[in-house]
């Protein structure tokens, strides 16, 4: 989680240095407290300091209201990575999360020895991206074979320790798990649990996770993870900066931008 957002922040800073038609100062702000009230207040406060706002946030009514207030006041907002409901009026730059989930399902169905039980780990279903990835993964496997048993999803809460415990609980309770899709944060905790079980010579499922970082790259090389599906953060940053500049400098109101980008796919032989 941290490595991904640090990479995104650097990509945004780099993208902001290139446009010729505007001088851009990028303010990067992180939130440890993801409570919707806290996020909404921070959005409102930032709206008074900036000409445009890019945000990764949960699709919660309080967040949507704060975003809508900014958009109505003429401050363009672009949701990054996770889309927000249309009522907020924000644009979106990221991948098609329905395709992301179905791609994860494709890899699990092709790499597993046979259909069996499969599970998804998400940090919160309030993030529209994770909800879509989860639902699409399940849909793909259901369409592929009636022999897939789709287990209840497990939470990571974007917390590595919580994710670690929940992964151990899942894999010890389901030793024949055929597929695991890590669609949310807490990836470091999930990988630690997988590493410990591998050291005990336990059988591991086919694992698909998100976003190529030094940690997930190592997990690919060690065989803990078979596929990493990533948001192309450099292209996300470039498209987001372009969209915010266009919206902020337009002489009249323009439609909220929507930029869908291709998924980056990595396996052990491609890194």
C-alpha cells in the first residue's frame, strides 16, 4: 500500500513538471484515518487551497457530498484508481476494474490444477474499485465452471497485521484453497503469511494480487504470487494532471473527464 502510493505521488510530481501551458504546484496529502467524516473534511479543506483535486477515496455519501460541493464551486475533482458515483460529478482516471477482476479470474482458472474453492481479500467494499474487482472475479469463475466454490470474502482493512492474521486463518481453515485474489491493501501481511506457510511446506493456492512494487516483485520471483495486475501509475498521473489542468483553465464548464487505461500484467518471467 505505502509503496504504491509513494510511487503514485512521485509520478504525479513528475507529470506536473511537464505541461507547457501551466505552472503547476502539486500538494500531496496522505490520510491514515480513512473514516469517511475525516476524508470528507479533508476534501473540503483542500478545496479552499487548490485549483483542482485528485483523490483516492471510498464511495461513501459523505465523501460524495464533499466532492460535489467542490465541483459545484468550480474546483474540478478527478478520482484516481477508484471511481466515485456519478452524483459527485468527479472525473475518473484508472483502469476498468471490471476487466481487472475478470483478468484475475482468468489467471486463477488457467493456473489452478482444477476448479475448487476460491477467495477474495479486500480492504473495504466501500472502494468502488475493489467492489467491482471482487464481483467481476466471482462472475468470471462462475461463468467458467460450476465447480468453483466461491468463499466469503475476507477483509484486510489496509492493515498488514490484520491481513496477516486473516490470511493465516483462511489458508489453515481451507488447506485445499485453489485460488486467492488479493484485491485490496494489506498485501505485505498477506505475503508474510504465504511465506511462512511455504516455509512449513504447506500447499499454497494460485495467488493474484495488485500493483508491482519491490515487495510484489519479490513475491513473483519466489513463487508466492503467480500474477500481479497493476494500475499504470505513470499514465494515470499524466492523464490526471492533464485532465485537472484542462478543467481548471477552461473558459467554460466542460464535462468531467473519464480516462480508462490498460492494465499492466506481470508474471515471474516478465519482471
